[in-house]
C-alpha cells in the first residue's frame, strides 16, 4: 500500500509540473508559468501549439532556450478546437490587445491573424485552412513595453461572407503605431458587430515580452544577432 501511494503521488506531481529541458550543462529546467486567474478566464476550449513549446495556451512563454526570441520568427502555430462541429464553418482571429503596451494600448487589438471559411473538421484537427484575410504576423512586443497578451478567438461563421474594409486592410490596429489618430483603423468590436459575432465558440491566450527585456538576456558577443528581416513589432 505504501508503494502504491508513493507511485500515485509521483504521477500526480509529474502531471502538475510542466517542464522542458533547459541547458544540459547547467542542469536547469525550463518552467512553464500559468497565467493569473484573471487572465485565465479567456482560456476556453482552444489549444495553440508552437514548435518546441507545445500547447502554450494560458501560459507565459518560458524565459529559457531563447523561446521569447524564437517565437518572433516561427511560422503560424497549430490552433486546435477539439469541440468544433465537423459540419460547421469557423473564423479564427488572433489579436494583441496591448499594442503598443498594456499600460497605453493606443493601437489595441492589433490584428495578427484572421482566417475565415475554416471547416469544422479541419478546426477540430488544428488545420487552419480557409480564406486568409490577414497573413500571420508573429508576436513581436516592442522593447520595454512589458508583457503582451496574444489572444485567439474562434467564431461560428454561419454561412456569412466575411471581409475587411479597405481602411481595415491598410492597418492591423486602431490607427497605427506611428499615427494612432489616423483614419485607417481596425476596430475589433466594430468588426465583430458588423458580422453579428457575439460570443466566441472557443478562446485562449498566452503572454510574452520582448526577449531583450528578460533578466536572463545576454547580448551576443561580437555584435547583434538580429535578422535583417525582423517582423514589425506588436
């Protein structure tokens, strides 16, 4: 009985602790930190998988293995809605409500990805195939802007033809980061209202910050390792 209890306790501990291998020389482990209860309210039935990280929904991107830098260059994640109806059609929206910062979100709900006409059978498996109205833009929070939330919403399309206005197509946020008061805007609430999209069928979010703001960041020796085709920050 004693061994049974010990094995059960060990299994429970392993199930509750999420780690990935860190620097093998130092023997460090990379810990996945969950979002606060307040931010976790958004996490409902949606899974978001990135290379190496796995499902990062409702988590902070770990501050190890250069993950906060890598995610700014990776391609679009696998977004899976296991509860999708196979005969339905869905819309996927990914936004940053904290552009350029959570304390001053003048360009909030910056549109990182917008795909319509996703078949339920594909949504269920994580195959985001449909009409891409906004190509995927990786999370790239500006330096010294704190943590940003990257939010994913899935809406039932119900046979509608979803499109963006010409002004919305010219910018991904409320105005732009350089001209927030310009007439070119993407207002997420107006977009949702226009197509009678009220409550999402599923949603989730993760958080990350500029990798250079990490307390563990060490500039590379001999110059910058920044790529020349660095994505626009938001």
